């Protein structure tokens, strides 16, 4: 890797928790820097043994079937993001006075380790929803400005591999989950954004307060801008509580007309009243709403957040426009599938919590809603209350569909509901056919489950694929 001259890691005994992508990346990097690395994982099946082969070939010790006992002599534990803070391994580390950090923390500490290379600043993004889309938008804008950049972190290539890789960057667009932020105490971004806050992963964090506090870590030590959502006061409160570098500014984004030190929308134009001279009186046009795909309200908010971070880094207005025009969202994120008999079918399988589903529902009217799956401890009353007026009907699938049915009965008793008690491979086709029966020309059938997918599908991608396949089958039958 060209980094062996770095000495702090030489001879350290480091335990890496988990054989996932980030765990293997951390083990590979730390072993390459001269540390003595042991990877522990609770699994011991054929798949785990296959994954253990790569680190073992690099001289890394791998212990399968025991993820609870701290290896003797451990100086530091590096965890994969999903491991809960109350894991027995971490309790053992705390008892032994051993720190626990994540792969993002290691990447931050290693970012200056390549000789002759200036560390790339981080523009960091978190939030309950929209993180990946906003990070990709930001990377597209930075590239349009001619900057060498990559979208990293909780997205794509492990961040350690990027930091230690051969390619040099001017700036990184970094998506950070609440898990990653929990384990990354020393990360200090150039500028950062919290897009929104809604209950999610509370089984991991223990409370909404702990979840918000971990999200808020992204603002610590910011040097130029802390970007917050004007429509979500909790994000501004996180800015107010952050310890930042003197002169760092609070920058809001809003779907309405922006005040000074904000970005917003005026007559279909995305405008900047933050990074302009005389922001009390002046505004800079950045792009048109039509430059954003799709131009749904929550996606315009994502674009404004990305633009704010890019402008904080000095990107010119034209690059904001060009970057947004070039960007196309990943599959299963408010993705138009087809129109059948005058009804549009939209796949937002990525809407795995109530906040994301609410944003998706707000973009369409009237809508037949396909929802359900694993609730992850969520409740659905507020979502149904806010969205009931735009619903033509609802089709419910998955393990926790009764929770949604009960909320619909309480707050939208006039909305027709189809409860599909099926988990077989044909369940999605049945759901789409039921939705088509409820829909009228001009309606949208929207898959925005508000739940995780693992009760019926391997992941949200497979769920979205099943929806798209079902729509195509419906279209073939209607042809």
C-alpha cells in the first residue's frame, strides 16, 4: 500500500469485529501497517469460512464461532457498523480499558498516511433518509466542478480502501450512518449536513435521544458549514449543540423562499442566499427544479443539501446545475416503472421506514399504497394521519402489516384496505394486481413499504425487483 512507514500501528494487537466488507477492509489495512490483527465473528458456517480465507492469507488470525470473548492482549477493537454497543465483546473491552472504534475512525486517522499526499477534506452527510442520494448528488456536483472526488463511507467502496488507495482526491463526499458516527469520535469534517431526523434503528441506539446524539456527532469540529433542514428543527438544534471551529456557519435549506444564510426555492429555481456577497439582499440562481430527477419534494431537499455542501467548498453555480442534471438516482428510490391502463407504477422499495414513506407519499396524489414488512419497532399513526387524504387505497403485505392496518382503521377508515396474508414468491404479483384493481386512471400505485424487507425478501433491492417484475407482467397481460 505504500504506507508501511507509519509507525503508530506497528506491533499493536488489534481485534476486528465482524467478517463483513468493512471488517475485512480494516483487517487488511491494519495488517499492512504492521499491526497484529485478529478478526472475530460469531458465525462458523461455510460462508464464513470462505470469507476468512482472504484475511488469513494476509497473516490475519480469524476466530469463528465466538464473537463475545476479547482476545488476550488486545490494544484496540475495530468494529463493523452494525454491531450493537451492548455487545459482550465491547463490554469485555470496556472492562479491560480497551477502546472500541469503527472503520470510519480508522480511515480518518489514516487519511494522512500516504507520503507526499495532502489529505482530502470530507464533506459529510447523515440523516434518517436521503443520505445515499444526497451523497451521490454531491459527488456529481463536485465532479462537474472538475474536482477529483468519490462517494464513500456507508456507500460503495470501504472508506479505508479509498483513503489508502492509489488514487488521489481533492475532496470526498462521505455518507455516514448513525452506527458509523457512534464509533467515530475524532472525525472532523470540512462541512456536514444532517438531512432529517425520525425514529429509526432505536433497537440499536436504545432511544431517540441517543440516535439523535450520534447523528449530531457529524457536526463536531466542522470548519466551514453545518447544514441543517429548516423544516426539521431537531437538525438545527444539533448544530446549536455542536462544538465547531470558530467562524463555522449554520446554513439552512428549505423548500420555501430562503432567508439569509439559507438555500431554498423561488419560482421553480434553486437559489443560494448563503454563499453570496451581501446575502441580506442578494441571491444566486443555482439550478431549476426540473434539473433534479425525480423532482419530488424530498428529492429537491436532497439537492439543496448537496448544493449547500458543494457551495461551502467553493463550487461555482454552474457546476451545481450541471452536476444535478447529470445525476440519476439508484434503482428502487422513487423509480418510475411503467404506466398500465393510465395508472403509473412507482418503486420506492428503499423507503424502509415511516419517514421515508411519508416523503414518498407526499410526492403523489391520488395514490394506491403498497406497504408492509418488518416494522423495526415503528408505529404508523402519524404517517397515516399525514397521508390519508391522498390515498385511494392500500394493499398490505409482510409480517407486521397488521400494525399498518390498525393505523389505517384509526385514521383513514374510509380508505379501502387489502390485507394479503401471503409471504410466498407470488405475493408481490398479487399485491400489484390488487393495487391495479383499486386504482383509477391518473392514479399512482406506489411501493413505499415503510418497513424493512427481510421477512419476505433478501433485501429492499429484491423487493423492488419483484415489484417491477409484477408490473411488467401486469402490462403484458393488459397489452
